[in-house]
């Protein structure tokens, strides 16, 4: 009887050790995913801030200042080249708005990334010229490239 109880106790011990080890692996993965999502959302927040600044000037809500506009356009192009790295497999948490399909549809997702990169590069080049009338359509094209991906791969 005591023998059986002892064996039982050992089985319970081993089982809970395995469960503990499993949950610490899971929580390490969760922590990593949370960090990856936070970095991605932060980069997009910075990108969005550049768009906000440029939108105000392009729409006339704020006076056009060639220099600050150009800097924002160059920053946007720089970050646009960085964000594709911020979607490693498994980087999804409840606070992420990334739709899981994007990891299954990589060709389309990367095509939309490249489109944003080319549109932000064109905007930066146009902004260096300082001609607001040429800048407006180039800015509009960037906005459309953001929206094209959000419509497909970002939850509301
Ligand atoms: C190829 C796809 C793609 C493109 C292009 C794209 N985005 Fe996003 N964006 C996403 C996804 C997916 C998320 C959700 C990320 C998450 O929550 O994990 C997101 C999230 C965001 C967020 C919210 C960040 C937060 O804190 O939750 C902002 C702001 C944003 N994008 C701005 C932009 C702007 C501005 C552009 C264009 C210059 C752009 N995005 C282009 C896919 C894209």
C-alpha cells in the first residue's frame, strides 16, 4: 500500500515537473512574441506619425515647409524598408492586429510591402524637389499603398 502510494506520488511529481517545464517554454515564447509585436507596432506608429505630419501639410491644414516635409518623407521611406523584418513566424498575440493569413500568403504580403517601399521612395525623391503640386499625388500613392495592405492583412 505504502509502496503504491510512493510510486503514485513520484508519478505525480514527474508529471507536474513536465507540465512546469512545458509552461515555462510556452511563456518564454509568449514573451518573445509580445516583444516582437510591440516592436512592430512601434515602428508602424513612427511611420504613421510621419504620414500624419505630411498629411497636414499636403492638405493645407498646416503650412507647407519643404524641409520638415522632406525629412518626414525620408523617414517614412527608411522605416518602410525596415518593417518587413518585423513579421517573424509566430509573432502574434491577442494585442496584435495582424491577420494570420499574412504568414500563409507571403508572396502577396511581400508584394504589398515592396509597393509601399517604392511609393515612399518616390515620395522622398519628389519631396527633395520641394514642389507641393508634385508632392500631393506622390503622397496620395503612399497612403493608398498602406491601405491596400491594411484592407487585406490588418484587423480593424
Ligand atoms: C504589407 C502590409 C502593410 C503595409 C504596406 C502597411 N502596413 Fe501598417 N500594418 C500592417 C499590419 C499587419 C499591422 C498590424 C500589426 C500588429 O498589430 O501586429 C499594421 C499596423 C499599423 C499601425 C498600427 C500600429 C499599432 O500600434 O497598432 C499603423 C499606425 C500602421 N500600420 C501604419 C501604416 C502606414 C502609415 C503605412 C504606409 C506608409 C502602412 N502601415 C503600411 C500591415 C501593413
